[in-house]
C-alpha cells in the first residue's frame, strides 16, 4: 500500500466514523452511567397486622419486619379507623422500640433510690401487696380500653374499694356528654365529615388532638376532594389558627369560651331559614317554632358584638349550612376546654341534627341514633375491658386524687400514663400519689410518674406484646382491635398484664386467664357469636388466627343504612339545652387567655423522647427541638418582645418562661403554649426541653360534665431576661413569600 | 424521519416512547393538612438521619420531604398554606448536568437517581436545584446501637460528604416491578406506593405511572388544577401539584 | 554611542547569563541623559546601578543568596499559621464538612469565594506579563518574574480549595478521567469539569511560562552558586538545562516565550470565564447572567494588578531593589490599574442596574439582601472602585509608594468581599423562599482561609530564596535595546524593535 492510498483510506475511515458517531446508536448501548437496579436491591419482609397504641384512637397498622426487627409501620388498609394510613406518631414508634433508654429491669424503690430486682422478686412483691391491699387499690391508665385494663378489672372489679381510672385526653367527658345529648348512651360524637359538603369546625383541632387524627385526616380528604365535582368547604372558628384551621377556607377568631354562642347564633339563622323557606322536614313544625322562640336571644345582630365579628358573617355561615347540605358541625378542644363546654357541645350537636334533617338522604351523621344490632355488643366489649366511658376523664381523676388524699388506697397500678406530668397543677396529683403506700408503674421509659412510683415494671413495647383493644372513638361500627407481638421482646421486659396475672395467681386471687394471650383469645371467643360476618366454618383457634391476620374484627354491616328521625322526646327536650352560659376563667383578673394545645408530634408529652418527633418541624411554627409560646405580633410589640425573646407567663399556680414566636394566626388577647414539653425526668431528649404548661393550670371543671376546663385559665405575660435562637425550618421573611409558587 | 424538534423532545422528557413506565407523583394541595406523617414515614423508610438540636439550628436537617408553610394576609384574614416539598424529579433536571461525576442521573423511567457511591460532595447539584431539596451529609449520620436495628435494609446509610435526596422510594418501585415480573404481568396502578403516599392520612399524595392513561396520576395530571412548581424554569418535574381551591367561603 | 551600536551589542554580546566572570561593557546610561531635561528627570531620578553586569547580578541575586535572621522568623511564623490551617483541614476531613458554616442551601461559602479570589489573583501575573511582552512595553521588564510567580502560586493555592471543600476528599479523584474499574468517565457536561480542566491547563501553562522565563537567570544564578560553592548549585545545575547563552539558545528562547505569551493570553481569560461559568451556567437567579464571564475576567485582572503592585512595593522595600523596581514602574502599573478599575466599575454598575431596572423579584431579592445586610461591605467595594479611580487619576498618588501600597491592599480587600458577595448572598436568597437562610463562616473556614494566605506568602518567600526574583535577562536586554535620543531640547527614550 502506498502512502497515497493509505491516506485516502484513512480519510474515508475518519469521515465514516464521524458520520457514524452522529447517529443515535449510543442509546442502544447499556450506559454505565445508569447504576445497576438504580442502586436498590429490596429484600422481602414479613408484614404483621396489629394495633397502634401510641394513642387511644385504635388505628389498625401493619408492621414490616426483617430478620426479626421492626422496620416500618403502615396503616392497615382494611381497618375502618386507619383506612390504610398512619400518623407521624405511629410511624415513629419503631424509634421507641429501639430506644436506648428503654427500661430493662424491674426496679424497686429502696432507701437509696431505685434498685434493680429480678422478675421473680417483682412478682413476689406485687402478689404480697395484692394480698395486703384486699381490693383497696386503683388502676390508672391512659384511658385505653384494652387487655390490661380488662384483666385488672376482672381480678379486682368486683371488690370494694377498687377504682379504675382512665387519664384520657382533656375534654373527653364533655365530648361524651355532648355526644350523649341526642342518644341514650355515652359515646363520642361522630359527625360524618366524609360526606359533608360544608363543615363548621368549632375549635376542633381534629388533626392534632382529636380522637383519631388519621381517621379525621381521611374524612377531611374525602370531604375536600373525594368527590368528582364537589369541593368540601370548611370554616374554623376558634381563637388560634391551628394546623386544622389552616386547611379550612376561613378562620373566624372567636373570643375564648364564646363558641357555643356562635353555634346558637348560627342555629338561630338556620332555624329561621328552615321556617321561612318551609323546608319539608320530618321534625314537627311546632318543635321548630319552639326552638325559634328560644333562639331569639341569639340573633346575629345581638351577639355579633360579643363574638367580635360582623353579624353578616354569621349569616354567611348559616346560609351555606343549609344550601350546601349535607353539612356538619364539629366541636373540639376550644369548646370542651371551657367551663361551658357541654352547653356549647349541645348547641353544636343541635346544628348537626338540623343538618341531618336537611340533608338526611346524604349523610349518616347521627349513627348514634341508629338502634343498630351491634350497639349492645359495642357497649359490652367496652365494659368487658374495664375502663369504659364512665371510668375515664378528669372527674374520675379528681375522685382518685381525693381517695388517695384520704388514704383509701393502699396500692395503685399506673399503666402507660404520666399523670404527674400531664395533669394540671391544680389537681396536685403528685402530692396525692405520695400518700399511697405502694404504687406500681408499668412503663417503657422512666418518666415523672414512674420516678414517683415504688415499683417500676418495664412493659413490652406494643410491638412486642399481646393485647386486645376497643377504641374509644368508633366510626359507626363496633371494632375489636387485636395487638400481637410482631417482634420478639428486644430487651428483658415482661408484659405488664402477665405480671399482674402471675402476681394475682400467687396471691390466690381469681384470674381470668393464665396469660394475656390466653385472655385475648378468651375475649375473641366470648364475642365470636356476636361478630357479624365472622366465618362460621373456622375453629376457635383458626378464627383467632384469621382475626390476627386482619388485625382484629369490625363490622361493615351498617355503613349505608338510613338514619331514622330522633324520637320526639329527644327533640322536645332540646329546647332546654339551647343556652350559652358565660365562660368563667381561673385568674380572671389577668390580661391574657392561656391557650394550651396539643401538637401533632408531642401528644400529651409521650413523643418528647423520640428523636424523629422532636426533629419533625411543627406544622404551624416549623420549630424543631424547641418549646415556644405563640402570640400575635401586635401583642408581642406591646410587650416589647421580638421572636426568640423570653417571656414569663404566670398564673396563681405557677409560672413558665418560654421564647416568643409571633404568629399572625392568633387572637391578640390569647397566648398559646404547646403541651408535652418541659419533662423533668423522661430521658436525654425530653428532659429540660421547654417547660410544662400544665403547671399553670388550675382545676376549673366543666359545670356539666366535670371535665377539666384546660383553657379556662387567664395569665399574666411579661418580658423576661434572655433570648433564644428559634430553631425554625421556615425562614422568618421567606415564609411570607409563598406567592412565588403561584399556588 | 423525525424532525429535529421531535427528536429533542423525545430525548429530553418524553419517556413514553421508549419505556413502559414513567413515574409521577401528584400532590393535592387541597387535601394536605400539614400533619407531617409523610415526613416521618419517609424518615423511617429511607434511613434519614436525625441531626440533633445544634445542627437543626444551622438548618442542616435532612428530611427528604419537608412541608413548607407559608403565611398570607394580616390578622384576622390570615391564610396558612402547606406545600409538601421533595425532589421534583425534573425531566430537565438542573442538578444532573452539573454533577462532574455522574452521581446523579436520569433513569429511563423518569426518575432522578442519586448514586451515593459516586458522589464526591461538590454540592454543585444542591446549588443548582431551584427547589432546594437536596441534602448534604455534613457529618457521619449517627445510628448508634440499638437505634440501628430499625434501619431499612433496602436503603443504604449515607456516608458523610455525600448528597442525598428523595428517590421516590426507588426500592419500593423496584420491589413492585420485581413482584409484577414474578407474577408475569405489568405493574398495576396502585401497586407501588412511596412511603409518603402510603402514609398520608388525607390521601393528598398519589403515585403512579403517567404513561398509563388509565392511571390515577395521568387523570390528575391532566385535570385543570395540575401545576408544576417553578414551571417557568422549564425543569418539567415529574412531581406535580393540584392547586388548592379558593380561600374565601364567604363573600 | 548610537542606537546602532546598541543593537549590535545586544546581538553579539548575548546580554545575560554569559559565562561567569565576563564583564560586559554596559552602555553608560549617564551619558545618554541630559540632566537638564525635566521629563528625563521625572522618569529616572532613582539611583542607577547599571554600571556593570557583575554588579547588577550581584545586586539582584543578593536576596537569593543572603538570608537574614528575620526571614527565618517570618517564615516560621507563616509556618505556624499554615499549621493551624492544616490542623483545621485535617479535622474537617475526618469529622465532616459540618465544621464549616455552610449549610443547606448555602452549599458554597467562603471556601469557594476564596477559590475565586485566588484564581483571580493568578491573572495578574501571566496576563500582565504576556500582554506587556506582546505589546513590548519596555517598563515591564523588572516585574515579570514576580508577577509570573504570583500566577503560579495563587493557582497552587486556589487549586487547594476545591479539595478542601469537597465532601469526600478521598474520592476526589473521580473527577480525573482515569480508565478504571469504575468504567465511568467524568461528566464533561458539568462546568466543574471544565473548571477542573481549565485550572489544570492554566497551572501547567503558567508554570512552563515561569520556568522558560527563568532559564537565563537560572544560568546566572547557577554560575554564581558554583563559584560560591553554595548548596543551590545542585538543583540550579539541573534546572538551568546547561544554558550557555548561545545564539541558538537565545533565538529559541525568544520564540518560545513569545509563543507561550500568546497561548497564555488565550488561556487566562478563558480560565476565569470558566470559573465564572461555575456560577453563570446554573439556573440560580443572580448567578445566571451573561455578564459573568467578562466581569470575572476584568475583576481578576483588577485584583491581580493590584496584587502585583502590592508585591512590587513589598519587594522593593524588603530587598532594597529601588533601582530595579522604580517609581516609574509603579506609575505605569497604576495607569493600567486605573483603566481596569474603570472597566470593572462599569461591569459592576451594569450588573446592578439591570437587576434594579428589571426588578425581577427573585433576583432583586438577592440585591436587596446584599444592600440591606452588608452596607459596609458595599462601602468597601465601592471604595475599592470609586476611591481607586479617583486616587489613581493623580500622578503624584501613583508615584507615592505608601499610598499605592495601601490602595492596592484596599482594592484586594474589596475584591475579596465582592467574591464573597457573589457566592453567598445569592445562595442565601434562593428561588425557594422557605429555604432562605443566613450564613457566617466558622472558625474552621477562617482558619483555613488565613492559612491559604500564609501559604501563598510562604511559597513566595521560599521562591525568592531559591530562584532569582528579578528578571535579570529582560532588564539587561531592555537596557541594551533602548536608549535616550535627543530630539532638539528633549531626550526621548526609544527602543529597538525586539
């Protein structure tokens, strides 16, 4: 080959390769840029159905375990409460089961503090005390209606002097009393938000402190955008723009304690509209006339000044309430937190009844009025598991504290609740507790109450133990939740109820079962005959396994049954309930209303030792790892404070200092403080973080139900020394610039 | 013969012609109530580290999914908005082109993948992300005994010095596809749910294959409410939002 | 003596680096000078040492061979500062980048600002040197070496910062296109890759440029070291490549430096343009602007020239080089600085005015934040430009050494802050307002950055002791190729075309 042809050939080759390179063949070559499997090689896990016990809502969950370790908690898709979803606190439970501060050994208080004792000795000590107590003991839990309470109830329930108490969320009794207004048995009101087109939320922070944030979340989603052509509209009335209020279309800053007045005023307009439009309702017309007479005093023009809003706003709430039927009214913490809570709840329920009558074809608000076949079963399950509605709430707590003061109890069992921390200063629980000779705390972590107890029993985490649970809040169907061990106990813990059973057996008391598992099985067997839709061909054992796979049993029978009109007697009685008493306040001479509130993450303080929950930004303030007090920027300016400045909030019962977070969504005469902070003995993450707002609260009670009026407190606020860096996720200027997204 | 314009389009953000799947997420802002369940769900699924009080003060929290909260108006006409924000999986991702080591690339299914092993931590991608959804491991993430028992084996724990971000739960997509393959079928709508979508109590988050015209996400993405954030930047995100309704119920 | 004679002499004498002991008959400059000519007086009122080559060599090589005790103390102090920076760096590498103040989304902070600053500094030398070489500005001669060395050293310092700032230093080699088992090349679409290449090319180019320029002087130094028996002879022998000053050597040398000057002149602006593209190629508001390329280049030259002046004055004082680095040189550099200051101010104004006029929210946010939060920084910046333009307009100021020293330092402070303002506020006010944040450097960052300055000075200090700092060959050549010619009553300096 001569040089010339070599050059020619190479020229041809070069141009060919250039042309070739211009084509898109590179797409067909496996690119090394793409990582194999995109870097993910998932393993299979085992999923177990159980019940979340972070709060008492009773959400069914499924837990993924890999190699015997719990990895992820998800909602149980077939469960009527969780509907396949889970909340932040539930998700974070995998963090508490592997928490380094979990209690690992039973501890008895001696002269020099707690001493570790073996499980055998713990059983001995307790059984000895059982014998000595002779039934003079109390059982206190967080209001859970579960296996543990059922076991205790079956052992001691018949004995004189035994008291079981549920330290449930504040306002529980008021809600129950309000829910009972139209029904013949106590239960929580259950408005059907799912199918509503228009909803008025009377201080109902349903996503933060409601009976089940997950259930309410699902309902809200359905209401808002669940239907093709309808966008559900919500209005929130209350003194603080909570994260629930944030999703509502309108916020009405009503003065504290006046929500009942607003409800009655709306009801007045609604009744007027019904009468003037001659709407065909099943309600007797003379009942309507009677109500209209009673409601005359609540004409919007008359109450507008008290409600600090123009009268037309009330009309504009009432008109869609009729026009956009079905509509619902939901009452919450801002209603039950005041001394006139039950009265206000009655007014709200009255609205619901009207709404049902207007839109009766579409709504199942008043399932409580249904004489459904399962109603009896529901009640019997509740009673079988000890802490029923009557046993729960603040009134019962007061009874307990009085009893402890008087020395009625020689022994107490406190299970998974922290009353020393989360009851108001006015109740003086800690002092009373010290008068009880022997207290057993069943807990996962050392907390304020466990520290005061004589014996601390480390319980299984709810992912490790057996239980059966009847949720307080049931969406129209009876539910029996089953809780099964999805993982082996991670540390050397024993089930609290097992220990009680063992000790009772040793004390020669009559025990319902040899172990909790057996008790749970027993309960399933007991109610099996009544469980509608239960497959009859299964043996007891198989049926139990069948339920475990589902996470429990619930009925789906009555979903779409039409609701009958309330009995006339109920309707007639209602006229006496339509009243709005003036709210009363503890420390009325002080200038500011105190607005304690639950946050999404902290619960009543249980979440404080969980790193995930501490680091999750609060929805409204976006603060992390931090305690704060919210006040209107105008109030802050008047006090001469800016964000991060410390203020001292004081009442007759105590005082706290907290950094200020100015927030536009709060009334200028209200200061809001989150609860659940300020632990003094709850592990490294929680202890010393903020202060406990409960120390400010007096013991004011609802005049009707005896519930703790936890927002009936007025306080002084003054500037204090010091500043704190606010650990906020949102930038203080940027948070007002959301318009860049053109949402 | 394809026109030039068409070929550019195909290459850039239309995965339809080449692939069965093009993953997309739709977030209904009208449904989001800011509860933060998705944030914790994501943290549990993806081994996202907690950084502690001190680092949070320096704004170094690692939540792959955060809920942005914006306030509008003056008292009493205040409106608070929530905006869940995670990696938008842009078809024209600004982060991908600037990475010198291909630590982030676009996979054929429309996902923006982060390969931790390749990352050297120049943080250029973070600078070029208009949504600010990329997070850097400033220190070694701490999962001390016994907390490490919770770690999800499907997701690697990141070393200090690498970038990380929402993967739309790549491992779940993988598992969903593997299962479908084992069963000899295509992935059905609803088979795969990222942790946030699965946990969201209000059902604000929907995930699916936008190439499937019967899928929920396709229908939602073609409803009148669908918007992309920073649309004017031309990033063509795979995550789309459904606009909220009007604020005023009254007047 | 006529000009022709001068030309002849330069042609056959080989000027510099002749064999040891050769005494070259240098032209008596005194004889050219008309003491009565005012213009001449103004330019040449310094003492003149161009008497004989040996004397000149002795004088200019003195800083190299003679070291005072204070030099050791000074370098030791520099070493301590560097050691603390190294300590911080090592700690940061082992603990995590969290030691620095950067955070989401201010992912680049003081490190990158300092990187840009040092890259800018590097533009002094080579650009100045090559421009002046190509334009045959005769006054350039004594400052070339110092300026070129500065380029090399500031690039060496600058090159450290990307390494300091990456998250996984131990994986930084992924950016190098090595055929390896990873089967993955770097992403050449990334501006960082361009930057990586540009910096490497520029470093190589400017090192070569520096070295080629050094050759004849190395030979002089070698001869002296051998004569003295100094230890430096070992490496000088190698580095001088056996330079003898032959005709062929000189002609190759001249061609080579001319060629390199052209190449460097092309590379240098592209390097800083590419550095600016690290910012401008992103879609970040405030960065994404077409002005960044030229703006950065001008800024770089601006700070570079200022730094050259600072350095010249320092060398002049420290090593008693008054007669080599003359007021005339500082004056000429001052004029150059004035021009660049005006151009830079124009760019700065352009950037601001377009943002202000369009008032695009996301871009204006950045500007407003800068103005609001950093009024004093802006003052320094404007001081750095307005004050400079004003002062440099006066010849008396330009030829006042302390004034120029202070002013050029001020210019570089201003330019540093300008770099900081380019990097930080724009990231602090990104598109997503939720993620806005503020940034302050931590002690780690400050420590490392201070150490980088110490490192630069240290490199320089070492260089002075190892290599001739004055471009002896060029100076001597300049003397030969130029002379004063009387035109009527005036003496005019003329130059033979090189």
